[in-house]
């Protein structure tokens, strides 16, 4: 008697993204910023996806964390420039001063 094995599901509810409590990683990350969601996705699947090494997944997660830090730093710099040009050097936003 030959045993048939089902092909590994990679699209709909793959096992490497399923959590013990019945949730899937997408349920936790879909509303997060892209870089944060991507980092968490790779952290959750590390060591679980067939053919993908844990180290590779962890390096991918680190890549997205680093990108998010850079994005936040840039965003902070932009907000500080706007705050200064709008009349405060304290880093907070305020309404532009009325002339006169």
C-alpha cells in the first residue's frame, strides 16, 4: 500500500504561520506598519518554514527592524524641522503664528 502525502500548503493558512491558540500571524500583524509586520512575520516563522533556515528568517527580521528604525529617525527629523518652522523649537507641533 502506497502512502500519499498532501502537498505543503504555502498560500492559505500555511503551517509556518499558525500559532498554538488557533490564530495566524496575519491576524496579529495586518494592521501594523509594513516594516514592523514583516519583522514579526519572520520572527514567528523562524525554524518552521520548510526549506528556510532559522538564521535567514532572523536576518530578514533584523533587516526590517533596521529599516523601521531608519524610517522613524527620518520621520522624527521631519517633524522637528516642521515644528521649528512653525514657531517652536521644543519639538512639538503648533499652529503657525498669525502675522501682525
